[in-house]
């Protein structure tokens, strides 16, 4: 398996992994741990829902931000991710999180997720 990802949730319809940097740190885990308890519970429930169903049809909860980057959304919380191509089971890799303060997601956050995507894909 890819050294830059680690399993977080294995569901009936999808698996969710987290990105792990070269130091072994997982930015998304640090982000989730710093959220207030109610926000943390909401995003964890959203991830479990996705892993069980393999999709979230509500664009207010899961949306393509800019190809290939998606975001799980709960109010101002954004968990950026991408779908791992050519996986036997739908596989999502969470890259990092962001608290949205404006209507548009900052380009720097999308570029960060895209760079992680490129790194993970190149290590397959």
C-alpha cells in the first residue's frame, strides 16, 4: 500500500484514508482534533455516512471543488479529499482541513490538496 496514506474508516461501500506526510504527521487528524466537539462529531458522522453509502448526494455536504479535489462540508468546516483512481473499492483520501471564512475556498487550500494528490498518485 502507499506509504503516504493510512486507513481511517472502512465501510461497506467506501474506504476513507488520511494523507500522511514524510514526517508521519496526518494534517487532517490534527485539524479534526482541534475542532469543537460538536463540529468534530458532525464531520465524523459525515465520514461514516459516506463510507457506508459510498456517496453523499447533498452538495451542501460533499462537493467537487475543483477537479480532482472534493470537500466534505459541515457549516464552515471543510475536509479536502480526492477519490483514488483505479481502486477496487471507492477510496477517498482526506488531505487537510480548513475553516471557511468567506464564500469561496481560498486557492491556496485547493493547491495544497492538489499537491498532496500528485504526491500520493506518484507513490502508487
